[in-house]
């Protein structure tokens, strides 16, 4: 998508032109000058093959730019309006009335070239809408990442909660088990204590009975 060839002419007389591309653009355009420059409309566009020809007619002069068809008309006409304004502000517009073919090349071709490059740069820059769209996409990407992080944290939090619940259940089970074991061993311990106490009492009773029998008191 580009501006290809531009020129300023008076009728079929080319006063100055510019292109930095290789091709027969000049020959093809010059062959169409009668058709391009004799239209009564101030602004007009023609199509030929893969190219468009945009024209501004003003005070007997025609400002023409050849572009790829993909170049929007507003870009081409903005370039031509810029060229017309710069040309008309200087003394060249008076000389153009009588100048011979290509007589103004030395004076204005560099302006055609520099402004063509400027407008090409403008075309390559993103529009405000494209910039906003890019910013929206960037913000959306950041938000998506943040949401994914939150969800990931949520999953990890769920895992921690689940582990905490498992630990709580294990602690409860351990507490119940330890209580049961403590009761079990307490009763076991008490049983042995009772048995030992009974044995001791039996021994004491036996001794007492033996002593009483020996003394004739029984």
C-alpha cells in the first residue's frame, strides 16, 4: 500500500514529477494526462489496472498522484492538498503559467518526494482507533492473566482448605482414639490394682487367721 508517482502539470505539460520506484509509471501516467487533467471536477479519481490516479485541478494546474488501489482516497487527496498548498505559496505558481516541460523539477521535485515520504509514514502509523484497540487488547490480556492467577490461587486455597479439613478430621480421630486408649489402660491399670489389693488382703487375712489359730484364740 503506497504512493507511487506524483506530478504537477499544465494540461499535458509536466512541470515536475517524482517517484522512487522502478517501473514505467511516468510513461503510463503521461499517456493519460489529457484524460486526467481535462476533467472539470476539482477532485477526481481514475482507476487503471492495479493503480488509482487521484487528481486535484486548480487554477489551470493539475496535481496528480498515482497509488496502489489499496491506498484510501483520503490519504491520496491529503497528499495532493499538501502539495498544492506548498506550490501555490511560492513563486513557482506564477512561473508555472509559462514554464516548459520539466522546467520546475529542480525547484519542486524534492518537495514532492519529501511529502510523499511523510505521508507514507503517516499511513504506516496506527490510527487512534487502532491504538485504542491495541490498548484494549493489552488491558484485556493483563486482566485475563490476573484472573488466571486468581483462579490458580483459588485452586491452591481450596487445596489448603481441604488439607486443613483433613488435618482437623485426623486430629479429631486421634483425640477420640487417644481418649479411648487412655480409658482402656486406666481400667486395665485399675483392674491390676484391685487384683493386687485383693491378694494383699488375702495374705493379711491368712496371716491373721494363722496367728489366731496358734494362740488358741480362734
